[in-house]
C-alpha cells in the first residue's frame, strides 16, 4: 500500500512562522511535525511507500529534510 501525505498548503494564517517554512516542518518537541506523522505510518506493516506532496515553494525545504534522514 502507498500513502500520500498532503503538505501542499501555504499556511498563510500562521505567518510569519510559515512564510519560508511549511507548517509540517515546524518543530514541536525537538522534531518536525512531519516526523511524527511518518513514524506513525511506518508502524503499519502494509505500507510500502510514503509520498509527501508539497508545492514548488516548499519543495526544497522537504528535499533538504529528506536528505538529512537518508544520510543517517
């Protein structure tokens, strides 16, 4: 099974916190919100792949976070 995590909004109501960072990459408790979501999804054995859908503005933010996790 594949999972889509929709993270393509601009979160304008949370500006200035989200002016240059997507809401799902804001840090809560020392780690980004998206990490809480993906770690819960990884516990489900039927899930083969997790896709995160974002927009062009925040694509590079997600890419840099993904590279950090791939390097570990």
